[in-house]
């Protein structure tokens, strides 16, 4: 059921997903073709905010931080999975793999590689701050719009 706190959480997580995507772009070579990388991650952020954070609002301020962190973890895992699977699919269309298991193995390797790229303070810091902001803002929205 649509509620204002779900919408607040979804919009803020979408903005966080877009911001983090732009920060990640700075870590990679300039020759990288990102396509709709930021938009895909913003959509995933919207979904994580709506489904994960929005469902759990209204449980108090202490839970708000936990809700924000849970939403950010969901956003990161979903984003890494989508980007790794997309890259695996792109490589498989170039006949780089000899079978489905080799392609799936490569998807896991890409997931880990992409996660390693993200593990820098310039990405982790904004993720943590964003998680707290999303949690508190969605909790405030739940208190304001009952």
C-alpha cells in the first residue's frame, strides 16, 4: 500500500543510489562506457527504499538507523548483482564462455571485483551517512503523516 514514508524512503534511496553511482564513476578509468549505470542504480535505490526501508518505518528512532542501513545494504547487493549479471551477459554475447557454469562463475567474480572497487572511504562514508539520513527522514515522515 502506498504511503508517504515509503515514498520518502524510496526517493531518498533513489537519490543516494544516483549519488553513489556518480562517486563510483570517478574511481574507474575515463574510457569506461557507463551507459545508464546511474539511472539503473537510482531505480534500484527507489525499489530498496520502497520495499526494504518503507516497509519497516514507524518502529522508533533507534530502528530508523537500522532500517536505513538495511536499505543501503540491499541497494549495494542488488546493484552489484545487476551490474555483474549485465556484464556477464554482455561478455556471453561475445562468446567468451564455454558454458553456463563458466558464465555464472564469472558473474560471482565480477560481483566480488565490483565490491572491492567500492570499498574506499569516498564511497563508504556517503553510504553510511545516506543510510542514516534515509532512516531518520523516513521515520520523521511516518511520525508526521500517520
